[in-house]
């Protein structure tokens, strides 16, 4: 009887320091990139900003991996990296930067936090229909989106609001589609996606006629460098590490933390203002994400 009780009350080991460091990177660094994007936009147009960020980061990661003996992606892997990169980075991150020309960084992060809600829907296209708990989270999440639409900053900038609807849809569809396409293994897949997605962003920038008409101020230059080094190289590497070492629910828990970090940084460092409707919407969206995560965990344990 005592042995059974001992088995049922196992003490979980504390997370190792490398996992904690990786979680800090995806929590705080990714949460801070929304403000960094807003600062970089002082001098750089949105799609050129994101294109240069990901091409430089992707090339650095690619040559580092090649120097360590990683094989070059096959032709089909380059093709699929282009498709996924176009969705995740071209449509996802590109429209985030585009929206931040008018929308505060905190509200942008709250809108992007709806990504798991859209992902749950898109996974249903490939036979992974949402469970009852996931459907509950989807409904709650969309209620949060509805509340978010009442936020004055979004209603005053319909172009930015539409961009923030497109961004998480593109990111979620790319995330779901990536499970069906052949990508290079490990970090090389991330490097190829960043390079090809960055080229797609450059193409969009060229088609929009973006030009470097504003002098490059020091704040924008430092923000761009922060996005390359910390936002892309360090945080993406940390995320890939977490996917290999911890449960998916813990690895993707950044979706809860990033909006809070972004809102706090925007309010205290950039003087951004968010109404009560925005704060309530953030809480509702995070509750919806929680239901989706719990539903997914139950399916994986079954």
C-alpha cells in the first residue's frame, strides 16, 4: 500500500539550467521582438526590414551548420522551405511588421497570440479534427478576437487590423503544412526557411516599391541587430532545442507569455496605451489557448 502511495506522489525533477535558459529566450526575447520591430520601423520599411533580418540570420546559421558538417538541403527541401518560409515569414512576420506601422506592439502581440487557435482549425484539414476541449478553446479564442476588435487602436487603423488577421492565419497554415512537407532535418531546416522566407519578403518589398528614404538612426540599427542576433538566431535555436528536449506543451508555452511581455514592454518603455477591452481580450485569448493546449495534451497521452 505504501509503495503505491509513493509511486502516485512522485516528485518532479526541476528543469535543468539549459532548458530554463531556452525558455527564457523564447519567453522574453520573442516577447520583446514586437517592440524591437516597432523601433526598427523608424528607419526601415516593413517587408525590407523583415527580409534583411531573416536572410542575414539564415545565412549565418546555414554557414555555421555547413562548417560543422551538416549536409546541404536537397532540391525538394529547398522548394518546401520556400513554401513554408513564404507562409511563416513572408505572410506571418511580414504582415506583423506591416501592421506595426499603425498598431501598438502590445496589441500586435495579442493578435498574433491567436495563432494556436487557427492552427487547431487548419490541422483539421489533414484529419486531426479538434477535440471537444480544443473546440471550446477555439470558441473562447474567437470571442477574445471579437473583444480585441473593440480596441480603439485597431478600429482607428483598419489596414493594420486586416494585416493582423492575415499574419496569424499565414503562420498557422504554414505551421500545419510543415508537418506534411519534406524539410531539411534540425536547425538546417530552420536556416533554409529563414533564407527562402527572407527572399520572399525581399520580393514583396520590391513589388511594393519600398525604398530606404529615411536616414538610418542608431535606435533602428540596434533594433535590427537585436532582431537578427537575439530574435532569430538565439530564440529560434532555443525553440528548436526545446522541441527536442521537453513536452510540446512546454515548448509552445511561449504563446501565453509573449503577449504579456510585449504589452508590458510597450507600456513601460514606449509609452503605448491599451484600453480595458484590449486587456480583457488578451486574457480571453490566453484562456482559449489554454483549453487548446490541454485538449492536445490529452490526445497525446491517450
